[in-house]
């Protein structure tokens, strides 16, 4: 050590021959990682006029997800970054292990550790204050990016310096579960691909983008006084609202951010790995009202907030009206009795959740079978093969009607099945009822008078 506070990373950075110094400082995988980092610097070092970016990651006892976040940062093609990791009250050793094993340049990593949790927004502010950069982005420990997220976003802000002080990209919503130390993806869908512009009025109704997709200028964070540390949740929504009162946010219509959400079905999805909006008592619901009320009270003291408070009131009114319409009774077009839309939607949502649950469990089961049997096949391929066999069975096997099953009554009660039989998709009504109808909740019509001896003989 040349002086107090000297580190291997500093000696490597200041050496005339960095790769040789890395050989003296480290061994094994750490040596190789340091040399790969040095090589990456040579192949693409940041230009002097490139804006610097501070990537802020808050974490607490979620090392499995933090490893993915580290890969997301390491894969970025834009290099002028500082990755600030704020361990907010969790065990710091697993975090250090992840950082030491990552491919992120150690010279670009800043690690902060709080003995006790200060909360998400306080952790964000602490990470930002510990860094010096032109631009800022919050990279939650459970989310991820496409490799060119920063490059595309920085380029957008460079092109539109006079128009925008922030930019958001489109996002992909990824549903996943955690089983042991494995993160299993259950499905993905576009999250906000309808977004073309960011309006204050639209943001007043609700947040329209996740933090992982938002790159903004440090000057705005300073002007706004940072994130509101009194909010345990929805601090990003509050910050976005105040941001839009000062400046505009542009939209990059590319799906470069991945917004991950844990399903409730995983073995280890609860606890520290749960999303902040999960669970029966969702804090987002309560603090949505608290935050709106704060803006209304603030508007009474500060005229500048009157417009925003009014917009939030209108947005709430529209949302309340929408929810009331969804629960209003309607008449079905085919003349059937009145059905309460709310109850019908609740039932459909429950069925969808059950289907999602079964699909997740099927994937987990097939994955475990493949792992224990040592099979060289992907879970999705095996599921498709099983599904194909099931389709062949359904198409090739015809189940004849028993004497007590009323074929005509089933067709009359289910016109869609009558059409399917006429089109040749099913041979008999009982064939459909056995394979699908009873699972769909359709009623089994019985013949009122039938020869009991004949039933026994046919059975």
C-alpha cells in the first residue's frame, strides 16, 4: 500500500501496464475478470464529451436478483457510467460477493451500506449524492435492460437538449417466480407500448412508466430536492409529477427496459423478494389516496400546485366513474337474464389466475423433471410435445353419448357447440362435454325416461 486508503484497483488504474499489475494484485477468476475489464476499456473508452451516468441500485437481501442487475449493467454498450449500489439495511456480505463476481469494472462501482433500512427514496437520494454525473437512472435490483438502453437514451437526450430533461423508453412486463436459487420466467407482455408522449394530466391519473425506463438530468433532481423520503411507496410517481411541473419527458419508442414482477406462486416469492405492490394489503392503494390528499393540501398553501391538484382530482373522478361502470348490471344481447358485470369479471379474473397458476406449476414441474432426469430438452419444448399428444388424443378419440345424456338439449343450450359439431370439430355433444364442457362449468342435460337395463348393458 502506497498510502492510507490505497487499493488494488487504484494501483491497477495508475500503473503503466495495467494488465501486468492485475496479475500481481489478483489470482484466479478475479485476475481474469480484471484483465477483461481492462481490455474492454481499451476497445471502447468513453469520449470526453460523453455525459456521465449514475446508475442507482437499491437492494436489501435479494442477491439472486442483484446478480441479474449486475449482468444488466455490465452488458451496457455505453461506458461512461458509475454504478452505485445502496445496501439498505440488509446483510452487506452477499452484496459484496455479487459485486466481486460481476463483470462490472470495479473502478466504476460505488458501494454504500446502511446498517438499518432508510427506505427506498432515502436510499435513492443517498446513492445520487454519493455520485457525480450529468444523468441519473434508478435501476431497481429486480429489473433489467437491453444492452443498448443507455446508449439509445443518452443519444436521445443529446439530440433534444433544448426540449427534454428526461427520456423514457417502452418497457416489457415480465412475470416470474423464484424456486430455490432459480428465477423462472412465466410470461412477458408489452407494458406501455401505447406511450407516445408524457402528459401531466395522464401522469396525474397514475404512473405511466417504471423507474428502470427513465433517464433524467441531475439538474432536475437537484432543483426538486430529490425524492420524497417520507413516502414508503409511490415515491417515483410523486417525483415524476413534480418533474413534469418543471420540465418535459421525451419518449423513446423502443422496448429497452424490462420490468420484472414476481408471481405469488413461487416458493420464495414472498418476503424480501416480493414486489412492493404485492400482497393483500397493497400499500400502493393506501398511499395513492394519501399522496393525492397531500397535493390538495399543498395547493391550498402554494398556488403553483393548484393546477396539478385539480388534474389529480379530475383523474380520480374518471377512475371512480370507470370502476362504478364496471360493476353496473347489463342486459346480454341474446335476451338472457341480467348479469352483474362486476361478478362476471371477478369470475373471469379468478379463472385467469387459476390458469396462470397451473401453467406456472406445470413449468416448474417439467423443469424439475428435466433437471433430475438429466434430459437434454427445454421445458417449453417438452410442454409443447405433451400438448401436441393431447391434441392428437382429443382429435382422434370420439366419446359416444350414453343413453341418459340429452344430445339435443346440450346443443340447444350451447349454440356455439352446435355450430362446432356442424363444422365437424366434434362428433357428438357428449364428446365435447366430456373433454371440455364439464371443466368449463356447462350443465349436463339428462334424459328424463330411459331404460335402466339398457344403461347397465351399455356401461
